[in-house]
């Protein structure tokens, strides 16, 4: 039942301008929709578990934050390859 709920949350997040939506769209273009849904649902489940166990509040980092971190990882990977 939670599996279905997380997958439904992915479909909603995939249409939003959030970090999770950007993550989903990036994976969908690279891996295909089924694997992207599974990976994003797993990410949502990890976030849910962390919030559930710590009792903390969730603050969404936003799409710009995710894009910035992605660019930094790409640059670092290119430096390692060079």
C-alpha cells in the first residue's frame, strides 16, 4: 500500500518544479519511465523514513539547488576524467 502511495507521489512530483521533480525528469530521460518512478519513489520513501524517525520538518531544497549540485558533480567528474 505504501508502495502505491509513493508511486502516486512521484507522478505528482514529476510535474512540479521541485528537486524531486527535476530528479525524476532527469532519470526518466536517461533510464525510462518505470525505473525513474521506482528510483524516485525510493527517494521519497527515504525522506519519509528520516522525517518519521527524527520528527523533523521537511524543507524542500528547490529545483535550483538540485540543478546547481548536478552541475558541480558533472564538473568534478570531468576533472577526474581529465
